[in-house]
C-alpha cells in the first residue's frame, strides 16, 4: 500500500532542525522518506539530536542572521541536489524578557531573530523556486502571534513570561506568510505557516506549577508533545496540500479557541 503522504524524492531544508521542536519535525519528514537538510550553527547539537545516521539526513552549518552565508548555502544545496522543494523556517534567536525593561538592541535583535531572519531566507530561496516554477515555504509562527499571553498563567512564574517582541515578530510572520503567498503564488509557490501552542521545553517542564497553569488554560488539559507537530508538517509538504497557501495551521490543543 502506498504512503498517501509520501515525501520520497523531496528535498527539504529546515532551519533550526535539531532543536526541541525542530528535531521532531525533522524526524517526521524522514519517516516519510524525504531528504532533509538541517541548517543550524552547531554541528555537535545536530549530532546529539540525531545519533543514528540516515542516508537521507544532512547538515550544513548556517547562521540565518548572515545574509551572505544563507545565500551561499542555498546556492550550494541547489547545486548539490539539483533542486530544493521546500524550506521550513523554524530557527529563531532572541534576547531579553521583561516587558518594560527591554533595550532597543534587545528588541531589534529579537525582531530579526523571529522575523528578519525568515525574510532573509525567503529572499534567498525565492529565485530557485521561481526558476523551477514550484516550491513551498513553511514558516513556524506561534499562538502568541495570534493572541496575547494570559498573564494569569505566568503569575508567580515570571521567569517563563513570554516577552512582547516575540509575539510582535510572530504576528508579523503571519503577515509575511500571507504577503508572499500572494506575491509568489503566480509562480506555483505555496507559502503557509504553522502556529504551535504550549510546547514547553523539558527544562521548563521542571516547573510543575507553571505547567499546571498551562494545562488548565488548554481545552485538552495538557501540554503538547513535539511529536504532535509531525503530522501537520508532513501534510503541508506532501502532494495532498497542493491547493493550500496563505494559511496558518494552528496546533495549540485549543488554546486560541477560548
């Protein structure tokens, strides 16, 4: 029986593909036979995330804050594989957290890390997709690009407070998604976003009081497991999603439905 969502022969690039969420997205793509290139700054973290070798898994050291490096690496990968089918923009970087104490530099740094870096990657990949008249871009946003944090959830857990520049950038990312879906659509290029909800890292999960608050806020009464993101990315990368563009698929256990 054929795999309805097979990604065989597809070449997929994913920035930050070895992180807490990125690792499971990458595994989902590999499980469906894609060739996956993980782009990140730390090869040791890549090796730790994927101790078992795979003929379909590759790594290329890439700093998404560096325009020249991004452009050069995309050129190299297009030559190496003969094509690139899909780019998943998952990497981000940030500084600062306290809402009224962020410096100008911290605010600008986080905006670049969550939004500017994605534009940098879209701008670099677009010429190859336009040339081949096909391609897909999937941007990883957040439920906090759609709604404000419920500050009651963070009461007595201020160290976990979601900072304002994060949500502002993620909201901008949703507009960037819509913009390029329309701009690149005539070239048969699909651009979509995925907005995860409460997927706290293993370190954050050590704060049981905070996790209890997250559960209580979520209609399913539990936090998400990173493996629960696999399906939506496989779907958007597959041949079953050829008429979906400019959309934001929300994976938040119902958080934004309240």
